[in-house]
C-alpha cells in the first residue's frame, strides 16, 4: 500500500505576514437604474439617477451603457454634460481559490489545506500540534472517507511554497508541516490584495451640483403577457393578468417597472451610438446610412441579446445598404412582437371594474401604445421574474355555435366532402369585454372552471371595452345533424341563365333542408346557428327582423346567402328546423 507521508517540523521561525496593503481606488458615484419601461420584444427605456458627492470631488461613474443612436438624454435644470472614456482604473481583487497551483497562488498567505492520509500515527501527531499554545486545531472529518481506509484532514496556516513534492505550511505555533501534493484534495484561502489595472468605461459628469437623471433606449428587458379567466359555479368570472419578465440588461434593485406594448417606429434602434466607445466611426456611419435591416444585422442583434453580454454594435464592414425601413427594430425582430390583430367588435363606454390595488396606467385608455406600471421590483441579470399584474371581475356570455357550410358550390353541384357527412361539429363559445383601463396585448389565455382547465389559446390585442370571442371546448353534449335533398315532388325546370355575358343552360331544383339538434345536458342550451347556402331561399321560418344577421353575395350562377339566428333547446330536449331553397345547377 502506498503511504502519503506528512512531516511535522518543530521549527522556530517568525510568521511570514500576508503583506496585505491598501491600494487607492478612484471614488465612483452610483448611477443606479431607477425605472425601466420595456416593450415585449426587448426594446428598453432605461432611466438612471446620479447623486453628486459632497465637496468638490470629481464626479465619475462606471457602467457599460450602450444607448441606441439619438436616445441619450439628461433630465435636469442644470447645464450638465457627460463624457464617456475608457480608463485604466486601479482596483484590488480578492478571490477565494479552490484550485492548483497552490504554492504560486497562496505563497505567503494564510490558507486552509484539505488532504487525505492513511498513516496510523497521524492522529496522535495532529493532537500534539493541536495542543500547542497558539495552534489552530486540525479538523478530522470522519464523514469523508477515502478508499482503503484513508481519512480526510484539514489544517490552517501560512503557505510558504513547495519543498520537493510537498507543500510547506507554517503553523501559528511556529511549527510547520509538509503535505504531499498528491494527497491534497483542496486548498482555499484569501489571495493577497494585488493592485489590478482594469480597462473600464468611465462617465465623467461636468456641471452637476445636485441629483439628476438621464435616460436612453437600448435592448435588454423583454416580457410576455399571460391571462387566466376563472369561471365559478355562481356564474361569475374573474380575469387575471401576469407578466413574465426576462432581464438581460444588468442587476436591477427596487426599480419602477412599466410594461409597454405597441408598435413604435424606432428607426435607429439597430444603429450604434457614438457614445458607445466600442463602436468605430465607420461602424456608426455604416449603421446610420443603412436605413432598414438586413438578415445579417438582425442575426447579430439576436446573438448580442441572447448572449447576455454587453451589447457591442460594431457592424462588420461588409454590411451593405438595407432594403427597406424597419420600424420597431431591436434585438429581436420587432415585427413578430405583436401579430396582426383579429377583427373584434368594439363596445364603447364599457364600465370599468378594476380591483383595488390593480396596476395603474397614466396614459389615455385605448392609446396605440400601452403603459402599465407594476410597481418596484428587483431582478438579477439573466433571470426571469413572474409578476402578477392584477385581477378584475368580468361578465361573460356563453353559448354554443354551429357553423354550417354551404353544401353546394356556386354552380349548384354538391360539395363532395359534405355530400356523405350530415353531422356538423359544435363549439362552446365564450365572450367577454376587456375590463381593464388599458389594452390586453397578445398573450396566452387559460380558461378554468372549478379549478379545471377548459382551454388555452392565444389572444391578440384587445382594446379597453372591446369584445373578444374565443372557442372554449367542443360541445360534445350537443349533437347536430343537417339533411338536404332534392324535392322529388317539385318540378325540375330547365332554364337558361346569363353567366359572364353568355347564356348557359341548366336546371332549377328545389332543395329541402332539415336541421336536428339534441341537447343531452341537464340544463337548457343556448345555440347560435350560422346557415350558409348557395341559392335563393324559398321557405325560411324565421322573419328577417328576428335574425341576428343576414348576408347575401351575388354569385355568377347562384347567390351565396348566410342566415344567423339564436335558439334555446330545453334540457334533454330536441329541436328541428326546416327550410327550402332553389338552386340553379349547370347542365
């Protein structure tokens, strides 16, 4: 068995000091982020505050601040100017080290060494050292056992360096130990304070005698909205909103957070600012003259955004002119932030029912850009934070919808896919009005009832008071069937009809239609029916003034007609609806 030998040396020697010394460091003031306003796709408005120190000390602060071109502005009533420059800043560095080489990194410093040994007489030797006056107790760690009976120990002292293959550690009682480096499992200690000169971006402030703020536009914060509509057994519903925020900017402490949604025209988001010292003049003018956005520029911004590193907007020399203007450009493709919105019914003067303590907005209701304040928050860099925004009670309308496609083409012939299928699918539909004082932006919406999930789908931009309609579930507890057939008793008339300026021959037929709906629910069911046909109605039992809507589009041979009405089917009941229409079928 190979033994790792540890030698205890009762050597009289003076302790080697750690030679710690203080290094003068340029005093920097803080420029903390006090507020953030950011769009869903990463476009971020950052506001910082600077408080000048007392006396006539120079005012400097550090920070890798990378504003988009033309968006850096100082807020205050003083004539203040800020200069950016790269400086060698003298600083100290203290580290806790857990890796080799020990002698080089810790020479002359106080440290702790962990090692393993299987020497049977080591315990008594360590006890003797530990009993000496002024010695620091060796620690035996019985819970950490190595192979073949080896034990783990640790010792604290001043590390002098290597003697052959051993590490020499000077003890506080003027003794020393030599520990074979092969048996060392870890060394930790405080590296001597050594002056370091780091290239740092400094911001020099001139003319400031009192606190001031400045703001700029950059990339780094993004958010996504999500909604939950909770239905209860008493017929009430509650709409909740939350935001998932991703921070790639920097650590933020107790800053005012505002969620922004909309599609602003930001022409120079992809253009570097001359304030960014990492940008060359060539890169600046290349970005400035580019106009729109190329795929390679977009890829570069995506890489910068997702790398979570400092934004460096140096554009390669081969970047050419870009094809077209790109409003709302940024670290990610702005055009994908908010999709084209669905056509929805706008309901004016809808009373707001916002709960107490709900997120506030100081902008006009229904404005094209929505600002929603969610209070003060702290976030680490490269972290995601879930922020509940608020809840409001809403009034919902729930009914089933049956949309019946025309079973004949415009030329009067049967649609093959519908010829054999008489059963149509029904959906339970939920509708409500946006109760918030600000628009609901594009985001996922979950619908629950009694704690169970009913559906989850994407909702797009919905203005305050605007009505949104969504599919909830298939109405499987309702069955519906449509039957259409040519009336064999009615005479088939041979006709000529002008189509595109030419007379064509065909036959006019009478079609009998019948709808059958069964309700297997234990309660009455409200149903909205959309019936589409190609032809002219001969018999329709519902008067025009009782219809929800009607639509007629003249076709080349037959008109396309839609009739929409509502009906209620009793629990466990059945309802039928009969109609007839005439269709011209090409010969």
